[in-house]
C-alpha cells in the first residue's frame, strides 16, 4: 500500500492505463498498484542485463536532491526499450509516478504532452471542485508549459520520466534537420529522474549506459528457449543460430517467436536465414510482436540519419560490410586512396576526415571503436549486400 504522506503520492493515481493507448497515444503512467504490463513483452521473458540494471538502480535514485538523467544507448535491436521498462516494473514503487513517453519525434512528443496536460488538468479539477471534465483546450505550448510546471512542483519530485526512442537528437555538435533538443521538455526545476533510450552515444548531459550484445552464449540460448518454447541449450543447431546472431537480442527474439509459431526447427530457421534473409523477414512480420521494430527497419533508420549528416560516411559503412566485420582501420582504406569513386577519395584523403566519418557511424551505434581498429556487428555484416534494401538509403 502506498504511503500517502510521501511527497508526490497525491499524483500517483494520475495514470494512463494500458488499455487507453488508442485514446491517448504514446503515453503511459504507471503507479504503485500497477497490475498489468504496459508493453508487449512478457516480463518472464526478460533475460540478463544485471550490470545495467544495477547502474540504473544507483543512478536513478529518487532520494537524491539533484536531478538524475541517464541515457541507455546502443545499436537498434539491443533491447533498450525493454531494459527501461523492465527497470520501471521492478522499481515503480520507489517513485511517485513512472511516465513512459514516445520521444521518437518532436511532433509525437508534443502530442504526448498535450494528452498528459489534459490528464493533469482533469485531476486538478477533480481535486478542487469534484469535477473531472475539462472542456477548454490548451494550445500546444501551454500544454508543454503546464506539464513542465507540474514536474517542477516542490512536492512532486520523486517521479521517473522515460523518454523512449530519442534517436534523432539536435544538440550542440549533432546537426539534424529533423531532430530536436529533448531538454526543452524537461521540468524547469532540476529535480526528478529522467531515463532516455537512444541510438546516439552523444547525449553528453546524461550518464551513459551503453547496451552491447550478449557476450555469453548461454544468455542467447536462454532467449531462444524462452521465446520459442523449445529447449535450446542442448540443440546443436540452436547453438549455431545463437552464434550466427552474435548476441543481438532482437534477432534472437525474432527467431524464437518465429519458431514458436511454426513447425520449423532451429536448424531450418538458420538455413532459411542464410539462404534469403530478406524473404524470411518479409514473411515473418505478422508473426512478430515487435510489429514496428524489425531488424531491417531499425538499422535502416539509423543509416538514413547518418546519410543526412554525412552521405560519405553512409557509403563507407556499406563498403565496410563487404570487407568484413573486424580489424578495419584507416591505413587499410588509405591504400585505395586516389581510386574512384569521388566520395572514397575524399573520405580517405586524411586521417581526421576518416575519423570524422567513423565518429558519425559510431554515434549511431552502427560500428564499434576499439583501440587501433573498428568493427561491425556480425548481423550487420550479413545484411549489407546489394539485395537487402540498404542500397536505397545512400
């Protein structure tokens, strides 16, 4: 039972239920009596990420006087959203409210704040006059201001905001014609806890939690087991599949979901994947619970954003896919300097120019930077060919 004397508890019943998504769009408010999951994944299917959860628990403590801001970053498909929601379910009792917001675009987030402002106004009317209906509509900027003021109230400072899918930032040093600065939606007072999920690793105003692939084969096998409903740990083909997917959670989830709803074995899925990944993906969408988060779509979005900032960096990325996924460095490319096409001559003309392009790719989690060389995730390597659709981006 919630303690009504705790600051901020008067707000905890301002909530948007899971069933209200169609009405209120991309906003959820969780409170302590949360009884149902607010996203699609079953809580029992979550695997691993103990170290990352420990960091979130420490860095998002509601008992601190300062504002806590943490950003989970990583390649699309690493499980950033599910990690944030798993943390929220585990620890929602620590907060007066947990508010999940779709931050994929400024337009979407403004609409979210409009809905949230309406809920706050209805709540205030109910408290003041016993009425819950508000007929007067707020203008967009008024709604954003109202929410920011509500989050800034001295007695309301133990909330947790989750800004999900902030993948197109426009911040100092990060140019973007379509992005926005998420800080314009923060409360006026430096209080509360804010968790951001993003593909960008350049959110400098937040403590970073970098989400990488599973480096333990048993974790990958656990995902396949839970999602497929079949025992994967002793299946030789399941092990091959897990190794092929190189610890990428979304790929493992996709495979497990597919197998759970078909008669195919782990070995047959791997064979179909190797023969025609595009055909498999096109005919699997209706079987997946991630209907808006396929492997291709999540990576293609990142590459489009790279191409908008530095078209030559996007071209270089596709070239890297043909060379291999590890031990790529400047001098390797420099040996081809002077060759056509023009973009290659320009990007290899100097180490600083090359590093600028690689930094752009790294900022969207498309490559890993290791001392002395760069690498791609093995799944990206396998899907950069001319028949995958990636060539339409650049």
